[in-house]
C-alpha cells in the first residue's frame, strides 16, 4: 500500500514515486497535489492505479495524475499517459467509458442581472427542450446513414443542417472532429445505442447551467476570450452517451482476450491494451474517434436547443447572440507531437478525466486565442461554480499539454445517495438563489456539492504549478441535472 513516505516532493505541488518503487514500472509516477489533494488520493486506490499505469508498454515521460484524481477503471480518473508510436499501446481504460465527456462554455452579451427574474423560465424551457436522464432519447431520429455521417463528421454534421454556425466548430477542440473516425469500426450494438440519443444530456455528473462570471483574474486573457465581470454564460457538460460506453465495452473485451498474443503482461486486467499499430489498436482508435465525434455533435445540438430556449423566453435574437467560447474534451486518446528530451516525437496521449491545456502559439488553438493559450474549462459543483483557465508553455513541457478536468469526486454516488436527500439539497440550493431542475431527486443527491473536492483548492494547484492559468470564475444561477 502506498504511503506518504513513498512520495517525494520534487517541486512545488509535484510529488513523485520513483520508477524503482516497483520492478515493473517503466517510468516514474507524478501527482499534482497540495496536502489536501494528497490526503484524498491516499484514501482510495488512485495512486496504486497510477503506478500500474506506469507499467504500460511504450509509456514515456511520466505517468501523471492531476489534482482531481480519484479511483477509476484501470487508469485513475485524472490520469494522463503518453505512449510512443507506433508500437506503444493504446488502452480503452486510459480513456474511459464516457468517451469525450466534455464541457462547452457559451456566453451571452447580456449581464446576469438582466436575467435574474427570468432564470426560472429559462430553466423550465431548457428542461423541456434538452432531454435529460438515464437512457433518454432525443428529438433527432437518425437513419443508419445519418448516424454514420455524424460519427465521421462530428460537430460539422449538425452545423451543416442548421443546428449552429461555423464559428461554433472553430471554437471546439479539433474543430469538433477527429479525422481518424471510421464508422465501420463501430459495432451494431453501439450504433443501436446511438441512434436516438443525439441532443440529450444524459445523467450522472452531466449538467447544463446558467452562470454569472463573478471573478476575473487575468484581464488580457479574459478579453481575448470575450469574458467580462457580471456576464451571463451557459455551461454544457455531457458526452457520447450509450454509444461511447459500448465502444469502450467492446474494446476492453477484445483487448483482454488479445494481450497474451501481444506478449503484454499487466498488473491489472482493467489496463487491457494493444499496440497502437495492431489491428485491435487501430480498430479501437477509429471507434473511439467516432464516439468523440458523436459527443461533439451532441453538444452542438444541445447548443442549438439552448439558443431556442433563450429565444422562447427572452425574445427572438437572444439565442442567436449566444457565442461558443470553447468546447474541451476529456476521456480521449489523441495522436499529438510533443518535445521529449529535446526531440519532437509522435505520441498517443491518453487523458482520462483530464483536459488538454495547450499553451500559446500551438496551431491547434483557435487563431483568436493563440496569443493567450487554449481555454481550459473546469467545472466545480452545482453550488460553488466553475473556472475558466488557459493552457501554458509549462504544461507543454511537463504534462503533455494537460490539466485537470474538474473538482474530482470524494464520495461514491451510492455514498452520496445514502448521506443526502435530493429534496433537501434542492431546497438548500434554491435558498442560495440557484434554480434547480432535475429528472430525479436521487440523481440530484448523487451530485451533491459535498461529493466533490474543493474546486478552489484543485484549481489553485494547477495554477500554482503553472500548467494552467486562472482567467475567470463563475457561479450558478440555474442548474439542470438528468
């Protein structure tokens, strides 16, 4: 069992476990943390999972954990690992079941004060227009051909059909489409599960919020992103729904059967993987890209539904005025070029419950943000709010351009349900002037603020460590849960 004595503070907010800790480790493991985060991480199996991740064939640099780290499937949630191509492995456990579970930030030109007496009506409209809940179907019924187009075109597909505008895709990571996607890599069961869920929020930690920008930390970056104090904004957090879950299920099953053939020995079968250039690796990468594209299309359709809701409540034009600031994804593996030991190398970067945080100047960052760095969107909880940051040069050097993706759980969903009554939580939030719309009270209880780490502490770690820089903070006015 890992103890504090096994970790060395190698620089402020960075703890390391040497590769000599265990004979099968190929690289050292690093955790971004303060005392609070470290104590939390030692309370579950997340650091043990991080050490296991450091054994993957082809892994380079360090096995990394962000300060939102907690126990996951195979990899810890909050884990980042890069493998050298073409022989390094790709692992579905290093991506997760909710492929491209991401966050989109949308701003309004209106100040929050102008919306306060309409928040209830806006949340009612959103609750009607954006289907939410376990297995909930959307208003779009896709033919097999249309679904295949979504899988290969991503956010461009709904934009081309009037569900948004080209600027939305330009302000989306990878412009809303991974080109590696091949619809023929998707199983019939995954296709079946994705046929009627486009434009749906889902359940669990997915949410839709109307917030107010309450703090600006970096005026230059805020101006570049079009953010100002008192501004109203909308957060959308959801992913690839049942389709993405099935893609992961299919790949884990296949790779658990093929690891022996590839002569791969693993300390945990949940780390099932295959060489990136193997048939299994290529099939999973293409299917994962399809699921990522589905998630981007999903958030794009929801953006259209949000605009419709604003038009219905505030009058025609209110929705059209909503602007996508950025859309980031978590739970994905990307082929990227990074400098490692002075040489540029092509890597497969897994971000499991972590987000890209590319610094200034990278071509992948939209032109209008390139001088300040890529927006990094960090949700907190439904009471305290969320953060906007930007990526840094330090992140490019230290974490393969990665940062945390949220606050990180401290309590299981079952534990939250046992300790919190949804009705009581709703009353507490509404007493704080936060309008709540939820599909179920048990689902609301699962996402209680006390089930998450202190987002201020988590964000301060990445800010002080220099892997992302604080720009703005928001506070909820209205919250919608599945």
